[in-house]
């Protein structure tokens, strides 16, 4: 980083608060009491992020008489569900390219189910009156290097050939800059219908309210400590009590699963983001963004960015960080060296905004798996179901995952449980120190690929062949 660019970046961070912008909201609901006795229920949901909230709500929608309890180790929406970028995608496969590589025979079905899932989220937001700034503005994948422009054009042609290009629009340099103006943009691919932008924390809080109104009993600051058989039921011990349930759904994602054999399939990576102060009318005019799509660049180490309802810009991604041993700790949520890097990249993308300051800077862990999209399964003879490994798709795909878990717990075959995506597992990550070394080498190789016209070295080609991967 040049000294002048470093000074500009550092000055922009001087007032940034080390907290997720979304969670610093006066409308945040108060925490509910912890579980202090013994509870009994038909369905216990462990985890109060999107995965658990959708599971509890859909369970009551399917059967209003079902007795449902949800426990959350801290407060609903405090982790990845409340601090993400607010990109709610229809994709269940981390994009068309990843879906083609892994499930080409059922990609059209996965795309249909993903579209229906996003429609259902939009309908639920309206039906339950969830005030989360839901906007179906789409997302533009932008090219900042010539090879990325070629890759986007190739992806568009693949989508057309498969009959999956409805709502996709290939943009040249002038067209993309007419939408959002950056001198780094060479073109883009706009998915106009497949992504909605929203306020992630308010979505979580709105789902919490909907669950309570449907009769779900929610206990916050109630961590599930272990999961054991108790005759024909399952039992989960908590710090002050215990829950006995006929069925259990695990929506713990980045946190260690209560089913130990699931743990090797995910690793935690730390993602970081910045939020600007509100832009002035003049600053807004300099970038455009009138149609308000989300954006992401097309590098391996990519940035995601969007504009908020109060005219701020969220800028995140790029520097995904894995810590040795896969530790998840609050002390890792702040990383000034990454904030400095992100700020420098922001002003490179938007030089016309020099002088803008960042009001918030935050980070946290998300779970990733080797196939970049969720996996599912059961334990304890079908009494327990889990969904994990959403890898950045949790805002939208967790609702689909909730339906899958409920299908699996019902013991019935459905259109979802018949999918190869649902029936198969990703490759597990190796133990330490092999995982740490392999992920480090992969990150280095991805950075080299970005710097060398997208050319993938021998290591990345071997990882591709093995079905393993890691990116930001």
C-alpha cells in the first residue's frame, strides 16, 4: 500500500466503532429469560440464527399444534445472522458455476427450488410484517480485470444454453458504470431477480417475533451443552436446565455441532466489513446506485458491497481468515490490519469518495465447507437433523435448509430429500496441522491466481479435481 493511500485509509477509520452496524439499532428487542427448569416438547431447535428461526417458524406453519422450543446460547441474531452483508440470494449452490461443477444433472431443479425459496422469504416478510428493508434489486457481479469479463460472458452463455438466463443481463463497461460508477469496473453480470437486499438483524428479530406469536417458546442465553438419548426421546442439557424432545433440529452452523461426527465437515473463517457514514447528496450523485443492486467483484478474494436505506455503503469480504485449530473466539472479531486493507481497497474502487469516513468496523466467524454450499443429515435413528456449511449463503438458503431438516425429521420422502445435494456430503477437512497448512497454501494460491490473470496453479487444479476448495 502506498504511503498516501495508507494515510487516507487510516484517517477514514479513526471514528469507526468496533460493532456491527446492524446490531446497534434502538429497535433491538430485549433478551428473553434463560431456561432454568426442565422442558418437554415435540421439537427442540438448537440455535437462534436464521437456520433455527426458520425451522421453528416453518414447523409451526406445517403443524400449529406442534410444541416447539428454541434455545439460543446468546441472543437471537447476535452472530452471523445479525452481522452479515444482507445479500439474500436465491442460489442454493453458491452460484451457477459451482452448481454446474457439482450437480449438473439437477441444477435446473435446484435453481427452481432456490427461486421458490426466495419468493417464500419475500412473502413471509410481507405476511409477518417484518420491517427489514427487503428490496428485490438483484446483484451485479462486476469484472475488474479483462479475464473476469471473459468469465462472466462465458457464464452468461452457459446459463442461456441451460435455459437459466431469465433475469440475467450482461453489462458492458458503460452500462455497469451507469448503474454504479467506479473506474475499476470493466463490465458485469446483473442477476435482476435472484437476489434481495435487506437489513439482516431486523430479519432475525422479525423472525423471532413471528415465532413467539406462533407459540414457539424461546430461551436465550441458553447454550446446548450435550445431546443424548433418553429412551424414546432426546435430551439436551443446558447450564441451568434440560430439554426432552421427540425430535431435535440443529442450526448451530459455525459453532461445534452437538453431533460430533459432523464437526470435520466445516471450518470457521473470519469475515470482516466496514460501513460508511451516510453519504451526502453530492456523494450519492457521484456513484449513482439509483437502482440499489448489491455488488460483488469477480476475483477469488472478492469484495461484496451494497448501499443501505440510509445511504451508507457496506464494504466487506476479501480477507477471509482461518485460525489454527479452527477456534471461534470473540477476540478475533476485530482485525485492524484487515480494516486498513479494506479501506484502501474501497477508495481505490471509489476515488470520488475520498474523505468519507467509516462509522463501523466489525467481523466474525462464518462456517464454510469444501463444496461451498450447505449439507444435511440425520443422527440418532432419525430423531436429530442438522444443516450446516452455508458458506455465505445463510440469509436465503437457511430457509431451504430448515425445510430439509423438517422433511428429514418427518421420515417422508420429498422433492428436497430426493436431491443428490441433500443426500451427499462434502469432503471433510483434514485434522491439524494439515488443515491449517492446506488452507494457507490455498489462500496464497488464490491470491496468486488473482494477480496472474486468473490462472490456477498446480495446487488449485489438484484441489478442484479433489472437490475441495476455500475462498473468501
